[in-house]
């Protein structure tokens, strides 16, 4: 018998749960859980400590200051959590900037005398993201659905690989943050590779890191992908336009903006949508053009 009352503290986990058919079992989510739309009907149990309306440089400064001070970036609403009678809470221990810290979850459950199981999901690579689907399926009694989902996603990645097999890799630079610029880490370099590219800065499974425009220019990219963590396509476009207007990049270098929230920053099934979009950007002669709702060329 599967778990029947689940609290998800990660947007990616919420997506996975609904994709596995466990959406009805989800009773609590975060303020960022916006996909699928049904997730918005669940009780919100965590919120951001950052004020709205900040520009990227201001966010970076505030996040850095709070991290140095040992202050949380997210608030777990113990009052909202108290009445949910959860059987399982799924969180992460990967990135303090991404979600509620797992130690905070344990402290809250101890305070509430709640005996819910805590499952920590920390995928660092694209392969580990797919494996996390099976882990969540096992924990929620939906393992067969997880196996089917992983098989479908793997099959789509195989199709991309076959289509680009004769193409020369494109050197791609992904901007995970524009001000200051951050190079990508975790699963993003894997996505670039799966789409027929080479990630010129950043390594698979490692953290994203602060870079500089001189280093970025020296990397010799063929294309730049603006994928600012936490933002959708329209804001990504605006931030990419700011980078272009600032003349930080070589003249004429192609720049694309993508919906980072949908298919790049969140380690869930839609990362495969991102791989397919990247393949269309890198190799338009053999791969389908990226969905206009997911990617847009800025220059």
C-alpha cells in the first residue's frame, strides 16, 4: 500500500509525483510548485525569505549575505505543516539556495511530534535525476509508473542522440545567472552533451560557480544559452537582452533565452524537454526547432 499523504518541498518532486499519478496524495507543496497547475490547489508550507522585485545583482548580494550569516533563505510554515498529518516529506540536501534545508525539516517534525518519513532526493547529474524518479516511485508505491516514465524519457533521449549522431558538437555556454555571471553545474552539462554540445564552462555533477566576462569570452563558445535559475522565459529573454546590450559577449555570437524554471533548473521529467530544445538550437538541420514557449533567440 502506498503512502497516502505527501508533502513535497521541491517543485521538481511535485512534478514527479503528479507524473507518477500520485498527485492526489500530495497535501503540501512550496510557493514555487506551479507545475502541473493542479499543484497550486495544495496547501503551501514553505515560502521565500527574499523580497519580491529584486534584480539579479541584488538577489546575489542578499543571498550571499544571508549565507555568510547562516540565515535561511526559505521559511517552513510549521502551522501549515501541523494539520497535514503527513506520512512522507520529500526534500533535498543539495543546495541551500534551492529549498528548505533538510535539518530544518527534521527540526520542524520533531517540534510537531510528527512521525512522517523524510526522503532526501539529491540528484547531481541527468542520470541521477532519472534514478530519483524510481526512488520516489518506490517510496510512494508507484514504482511501475516510475519505470514507465523513465523508459519514456530515456527513449526520447535516444531519439535525440540518433538524430545528432553525425553532427559536430557545438560549444555552448550556459549562463545560470547573469549578474554576476555564473557557469552551470549539476545536470546542465549533461543536458548540453545529450543535445550534441560541449559545455565550455562547468562540469557535470558539480556546483555552478561564479565566473567573469573575460573568462566567458575566452571560452570560445559557438552559442550562449541564458537559463537564469528561478526564472521563466520572458524574464530570461529580458536578462539576455541586458547581457547583449551590455556588450559583454563577442559581436554576432548567437544568444538564446530559455525557460529555466520549466526545463533546466528543476531536476524533473521536463529536463528532457530542455535537451530536445537544445538539440534544435545546436543542430537545426536534423533536430526539431525548439518550442517557442520554451526557447527564443535573442540575437
